C-alpha cells in the first residue's frame, strides 16, 4: 500500500510539468539585464554601449556563441527606482551556455584588447549605472 501511495504522490508532483508540456514547446534562452542609468549620464551610457558592448555582442553572434540580441528602452516608469534600459542576449538553448566564460574572455580580448581595458570600462560604467536585475528566461511557443 505504501508503494501505491508513493507512486500516486510522485505522479502528483510530476503532473504540472506533464500538463505544461502539452501547452507549449521550449524555445531559446534569453539572458536579460535591467539597468538603471544615473541621472545626467544617459547619453554617456548609450555611447559606452555602442562603443564596446555592441562590438562584443556582434562578434559573439558572428562566432555563433549567441543567436541574437536586443536593447530595449523603457518608456514608462512606475517609480524613480525603475530600470531604463534592458539588454537581452539570445542563446539557442542551455547547452549553448556551456563554456561561455572562456569563450567570452576570448571575444573580450579580441575586441577590447585584453582584460585590463575591459576592467577599466566596467569600473567606469559602475559609476554611471546600476544593474537592477539579471535574469535567465526561457522563451516558449504556445501550441
């Protein structure tokens, strides 16, 4: 009898995942960063993204590390503590993220000329922006 109860309990735990799969198929993975830019530094931050982030992400895309990327500007604010810019990077799947740190360092060195320039840029950006959130999302396609 305990085995039957255990089996029923297992099925109840598994049921939500089984039913969810009938409603959608899994799509790509998105890493998003929600960023708040400090007052009076918006143009400076956008110039920094254009000068360094865009070339790095474009190189990652050329090398097949990522599928795509998008940058979003938030047009509505719910509070002064809200984010301003979202940077979203699309990966084919979770497996595409294996070994990503080493691959990213190689791209960084190629595009920015090494670790030191990248570190200096990171420190300068920390003065003009705050990362509100960094998330991994899985896109799904409804059936």
